[in-house]
C-alpha cells in the first residue's frame, strides 16, 4: 500500500490566530488521520529558487515545503492564481486581470514544484493535487515519467463556459487537466460547467462520469468537502473556548448576536452583507439596542489591489453604519480584523443567535458547517446562507438567501431572530446530521477511494 501525497500551494502553518482558509484547515484534518506527506510552498521568499525541500512536522502532519523567488510569488500567487483565476472562478471577470507574465509565471512555478515533487513520489503512491494554483502540475509530473494515479480537487467553483472563455489560452489550461485520472468538484453545478466546457469548447465526449478528449480519459466527480466535526466539538470544550465564551457573554448582556466569520475577500459578499444589515436596522427599529453584528474578517492576499479596496470600503461602511445608528451605550457592528483560533471560534459561533454566511460565490464555505456544529442542540441559532455557496446544495434547511438582495437578507435576519424554538431545533437537527455524517474524513476517504479505484490510463504502463 503506497502513501498519500497531498499537494497544495498553501501548507498549513501554525499561526497564532488561524485564518488560513478552508483548504488548509480541511487538508490538515484529513492528513492527520491518513499519515502521508503534504507538499507545497513554504510561504517564504528567497533570492534564487533552488528547489531544495525542507521537511517539517506540523501538528502531527509531515510536510515538505519549498521556497519561491519574489518574481514567482508576484506572477504565480499574486498574479495568475489570485488576480486572474480566483476572480474568474468566482464569476468576477470584471475583476480578472489577464497579463501574459502571470501565465508564464504560473507555468514556471508549476514546473518548479514538479521538480522536487516527482523525486519524492514512489511507485504505488497516490497523488492528490489541490486547487487552482496547481492545475497544470499533473502534466509536468507526467513529463517526468510519473505514472501513478493523480487526482485533482478544486476547492473553488468552476465557472460557466461563457465566462471561462474570457481567459486567454483557456484551452491550454484545460487540456492539462486530462493528465489527471480524477477531477473532484464541490457541487454538481461546478461539475456540469466543466462538462459543458469539455463538450462544447473542446469537442470532448462524455460517458457517465468519464470524459475523453484526444485519446485521454478522466473521471469527473462531485465530492463535497466537510469539516473535522469531532475535533471541532473537542475544541469547544477547551479553556480558551470557555474563556472567550464568558467574555462574549459579559459583553453581550441582553444583545442578540449575529456572527460573520470570513477571510477578507470580495467573494464573501461582505459589503453586501453590511448593506443588508443596514436595511434590517432601518426596517426594524426594535432591533436597536437589541442586536449586534460581530463580523470577524482577517485580511487576506493584501498585495492584490481588489483586496485592499474591499478592506478600505468595509472600514468606511462599518464606520458609517455605526455612526448613523449607534447610541452611547450600543454599537450595531463590531468589526474585527483578526483571526481567532479554532477553540475561540467555536465559542463565538455558539454565542450567536444567527450565523450570517452570504458569499456572492463560494466553492463550499466551511464556516456555514462550523456554525451548525458549534450550536447547542437544545437552543440552537439559525444559519442564514447564500444560495450561491456550494454549501447550500447540502444545507437546504438553512434560511437560503440571495446575497445581492438586501431586503431579502434583512427579512431572513428578522425571521432568524424571531424563529420559535421548535423550528430552530428542527432545522438545526437536519443540518447537523449532514455536517456530522459528511465530515472531512468522509470526504477524504471517498475522494482517495475514487482515485485508487479509477483506471483511466490502461494504455500507460501502470505502476
Ligand atoms: P475560504 O476557504 O474561502 O477562506 P471557508 O469558509 O471554506 O472559506 O473556510 C474558511 C476557514 O478558515 C474555516 O475553517 C474558518 O474557521 C477559518 N477562518 C475564517 N475566518 C477566520 C477567522 N477570522 N479566524 C480564524 N479562522 C477563520
Ligand atoms: C481558499 C482557497 C485556498 C486558499 C485559501 C486561503 O480556501 O481555495 O486554496 O489556501 O482560500 O487563501 P490563501 O491565498 O491565503 O492561501
């Protein structure tokens, strides 16, 4: 039995305040159980790329990381990954930048990662690549003669064909995906978009889960990611969780709390969320001095302009709304630009009557699942969830909203805050079952089993 080799740009690094994003949180949980190796970028920059690998043991997971050059980071991470693919994959072609150097930097860095990686892969290992930073890496590994099974999981949405074709060289990118055995998507919607592209742009053929193009075949499946449910429950019992829980209780007094927890990213719909909350305050004067929104949003990808804009805009909006509605003894929004560790997060979620999760587009959104996991089943809060988050496909018992429609979100907030206990318990019990059963271990086992059982490359000397 070979090892599991997981590859992603971001490898989980212990940070005092968490906020690494869903991929790192989930993969760390998955790898802790399976053993294996996690390969990726160290997050560090060096003058000259050497490809030398440092091995580290991070929270019980063996990691192998390489450093990148400043130009790599600029063209690959800040450039093609986060200025081009991230907005495009979240349907924001208005924000996507197409710069040829980003594309060449992206291919260069994928090649650079493949160099040390291919040497580490042994016959029988299963290789699992993650996310939009590393789409072409399977082609690079195949060029190095790697014949192992390779799966790719996309944590973000896959955009509709008519948006994807705005990417110069889109075909060149998608062609490289045929060097994988398996592709995993979070929802049926993203999978359908991928299949549509293959059929209509590439002229490929589809037979059930199998897609063929120019003599190569891959298997494309839906496999929604979950949270580390048990670990999350344990975290809620620690001293840190209890301490924050007490502090929050004291500071809330009689206030009903609404919570938002997100990386500071335009895809999370934070401006629209504050706008909706303002509508709610306007429409419901009885909420004044009775409700508070705690929005936790640590900065993310700060070198990319649109992240700076959204940060500035949110500072201004939260200040303006607080200025307009606050009283000497009440502030409607507490806007916090830092992360919290997992233990503390469980306390924040549990103290909140409403979990407000309203991304404009999101591959999955683990915060929605964490909020449900953290609730007291005897007196649970209510999840208000964007219908455009991948999580909505599995979480139909949440109050589903269109995040672009402030009146609709305001009405959902009112409904959530006034919902009778029986309905809250019914909705929560149904949601909890899904979050508990389809957790991160379920996801890993399912996806790895699919990679292992799939044989798309019979013609190639299999190892
Ligand atoms: P994304 O991967 O786009 O950031 P997700 O909701 O899927 O969105 O995952 C976010 C992960 O990062 C969750 O596990 C969440 O707990 C964590 N996280 C988000 N914001 C914070 C924060 N302010 N402090 C600590 N952890 C955070
Ligand atoms: C999302 C992406 C991940 C990424 C994370 C945090 O979850 O799908 O690939 O790691 O955001 O973003 P960052 O740029 O800080 O790695």
